[in-house]
C-alpha cells in the first residue's frame, strides 16, 4: 500500500543507522511484511495527516509542505507514535498517558483494561498507587483484607506483558507511591530482586516535608490513604537511606517532587497531579495524555557567527507548536475519558535534542558555567517562542476549554499573561529513536560514547566513531586507530594522556560528567520548562548510596520536578554500549583473559590435568530460598580447574542439571577456555529460584547459575590490564544486548535504547 501524497518531497539526509531504524520500526509495510514506504514518503504521510485539521484546502496544502520541510530537514520531529501512526487510521499519536487508580476493585480492573487499550495503540502509561489502602487493611464489604499497592503494581506489569505497544515495542509504565503511604518501604524495594515489575519504572512521590525531615534528622509520619490517620512514625534518614540504596542497587526508584510539580500545575481546580508518564517528564492529571515533539538545536548553530540562528529557531518553535496542537485534534484516542481530558487542556510538550552536539560545536564542556548559561538561554528562548505561538493560536482558534478553571484565568495571580491555546507548551522528553533518525544526541544528555561497535547484517562488528570527535582528534594530531578501538571497548577518554586536556573535557561522556553537573543542567532547563525534564544522572560504578542521596537532595534544592539515577553496572541487565561480546574477536584486540589456560602452540586442543592432590575452595550460597555449595578445585598456580555444584536432592532434575553444568565448566577450564568467557555466557541467565542472596557482594541473582558464575568471577577473575590501546570492561560489565538485533544497549533518559535498530524499553 503506497499512500499518494501531494507534498513536494526532497531527499532527507539520513545516516545508514537512521535508515535501519526507519526500516525496522517506522515505515509502512504491506500484508506480507515488505516495506512499501520511503523515509520521504513517511514524512509526507505525517505532514499531510497533521495538516488535514487546518481550516481549508489552501491552508492544508501550505502547512503540509511546511511541516514536511521541517521534518525532512531534521530540524523538528514529533514523538514516535505520530511518525508511526499518523495517516494510517490506526493507533494513537500521543506517547504518554496517566490513568486513575482509586481504592476499589472496579477502578483497579477498569484501569487495567484502559492500560491495555492505551498500550495496544502505542502509548505508555503512568499510575499513582497512593490512593490504595495498605496491604492487610480490612475491606468491610467482603470482610477480607486489602492486597495493597504492590499487588496492583505486579498485576499491571502482567497486563503490560501481554500487550506490545502498537505492535512496535514492549509496554512502558510508571508507578508512583507517596512517601507517606504505609507500604512505602515495600514499594521502595519492589524491584530490588532484578526480576519483578520489569515493564515499570517506579518513583517515590516525595514531599517538601519529607526532604526537610531528612535534612534535619527528624521523624516522618506515614498516613492511612483513606482517613489520613497516622499509622507509623519513621526515621526519615533511615527511610531515605533505604531509598538511595535501592536506587544504587538497580536504578529504581527515582523521585518525583510532588510539591514542586503541583506548584506549577496549570489547572489545580481540576485536581492534584500525582503521577507522570513512564519517563517522568510529563506530570499529568488522571486520563490526560500529552503530545510531544523535539527540535534538533544543533541544526541552528552557525559556525560563521559562532552562535545560534535564534530567529530561525523561533520560527521552527512556532511551527512545532502548531504541529502539536494539530496532533491533539487529529488524534484518535483509545477511550472517551482520555479524549475529553486531552482536548480539555490541550497540553503539548515541545522539547530539544542535539544539545550535546550543540555544546561540542560551540566548544563548550558540558560541566561548565558557559554550558549552563547556554542551556538556560536556549530553554528561555524556546519557552518564549512557544508561548507566543500558543497565544497566536488562541487568537485564531480559541483558548483551551478548561481555561476558566486554570491559573491563567486568575488575573490576581497572573495579571500580565495573555490567553493560551495550550495549558502547557514545553517539555524535555526522551528522544531515543527520533534522535537516531535526526542524527542527533539524545535530549539534553551528554554523549553516551564517542565510539561503539555496530553489528552488521553478516555479523561483522564495525567500530563507529563520533564524527565531531574524530575530526577534532585529527585536527589536534591525537587520532589513532588504537585510541578509537579503546574507546569503542569502553575506555574513558579522561584516562587517555595522549588526548589534550581541553579535548578530554569538551568530549566528556555521560559517566565522566560529575553528578552535580548532570543535576545542574537538568535544573537549568527545568526553570524555563512548563512540564518536566527527562534526564538520567549517570554515575560511575563505584559511587556510594550516600552520594546518590546527595544527588537527590541537590535535585530537590534546585527546583527539579524529579530525578532519576543510573549507576553503571547496577542492574542485572547491564547496559554498556561499548564492548564487543567476549567471544567475538575484533581486529587488533587481545584475546580474552584466560585464567588457568596453558600455552598451546600445536594448534590442537590440549587438556591440562589437575594434580592428584589439589587445593580447593568451597563456598556456601543462598539464592532466594535455595541453598547450595560450589566447590572449586585448583591447579598448582591457584587458578580454577574444576567445579562441583551441590544443590537439591540427589537424582533430582535440578541436581542433574547442575552436575552437567559443573562437568562442562570443568572440561572447559581444563581445555583452556577462560573463566571470563564462561562467566560472560552464564551471568544474567534467568530462571527460578532467583532473588536476594546472603552475599553482600552479589545482593541479587537472577538464577543459581547467575550467582555461581558471578561469584567465580569475583573470587578468581581479573580484568585485562590496559595497554597497547586495548582495555576490557570491568567484571561488573555484562553488556546486555538488544533482543531484536543483538547490538549492545545503553541506558539513557530512563530507557534502554539500541542505537543500531531503534529498540527501546522503559522500565
């Protein structure tokens, strides 16, 4: 099916990677699955569908062409559902929704149905669980006991598992629970096991009062959500410590600062905001959705003037506001309650991508006052232009229907504010896949990497390098193949003495930027943004829970509406986007570190035998409720040569399988297969039993094999020493891969993202 277009199309300057993403996820296909649309055809389809709500044929033609031109120039792109679904009469055009959860079985189940419908058509969902009574609370109508918020969370996770968003990606969700809810401690630890609620991000809704109690070392009351009565009094710092430890362990929970959010609620008469969309950048009332789009700010940099073309930027902002307001009208919503709420407030969120690219072009380090100043000015100018565009639309089309119930209608509070078409105009949203299409860095994040490996269709690994860094390195005379390959394998630019200090700082990647600068940049944009900011504070592996607490406190003090952290290597599914898989040789690379392997020059496999009498190490373990022992026999040099695993009843299936794994591991070690290579294969395997362990160095395991091989690596393993331009990842870097194409994933803006094929997953 090829859709006829009247838009004058011209070629779009797409990278090979962008074309791969479009082919896999965006372009239309025939019933047999063959792609029948070009990227230019996609932009034309979207432009005409969104312009179709204009007043007459002349305006529709004019705006369709203008919309196409901006998208084709990669200056502005709407959120993914709009690109995928506009003009197809299927799916939703909005990405993010918040659904109500009241304290009744009817509400809980109706919301489960609503979530399934939203996700079926391509949206992500957010929920506040704060109105649900605590677990075990009496239910008068049935003489039973309440299941509590966590049971509802896990139920919604199961619902999401059954639904693929618009047939394109897995369901994405956010669950929020107030910090004063009686079940807050269980909620904080809801994802500690690494396997529960994996389709959810979770956030604690904290209040100013709680943060004051933490700062002052006071106590904090938990309250019954039905009556408001105090149910317990907690040591605020102790509770905060549990929160920061869980965030250190897995990246969840994040924080939402509820008082700050509601200080900027444009329609408080309609209700209090209690939840956000899956990535936290859109605080919404129940049943609301928000339409998002982003401007590639790097496209407006003018090298000759060493400044942005602010006038051209303002023109694109105005076009983006009109486009998104049209989307509100053109959208087909999955439920009538959503349509009513969305069109009542007409919230839109215009944001940015390519900010890190802009800083590099301007010669500014991300962690500099000059970069903060540019961020503040950029957010201010975009906000002003968006406000002006919404005012002009209101004069043309009318204000949003709930205007009279908004803060803007109160002349005593806002005597100088004109009338808006949209209750909100700006938002810094995740731009994972649309940034790949635009050839831009994501949102306001620093660069994730300067080089990474890309897997080609034939399985070949090719190193891809940031063009800006490659060009700068060549200009400064520090470019080398060894440098680029080292960076692709995860080396830190900050540790490279062969790169000038100013380049190391200018091209610092996300894990090299000090945490406080991540937060300060988020706050710089938040101060001039209507909704919120999707931003991940990326942290090095060695950061402590106390330091995460400092990040949380700083975000609150600077006026952020929320904060999300990710400690490198903290999840069972590690998301480094650098290192090639351990068993995939790359030209010029050292072989993996093969502990216990003997030199072999004959070309034939040779088995290394253990002595008849040998030392051994026995380790007792517990994974979930399962206990067992692993015994390692050692070669003369102290390296492992055999493994025995004792677990479950002799003769049982579990015991037999463990024996088989132990036997194959022993033979592999004796034939020279390195422990690091074996561990890379067995770590992160997922099956029961799984969960908490008794080992503080491995607090959570996804299976018994995951635990055993992580313990073996910690007890006997060692990374390859850096040298000759080659490094390997630290032992904690397991390097999870994309389930669609096998490339490495990265964690950015609250989501897992594949830069090769565009796969993304939030939660």
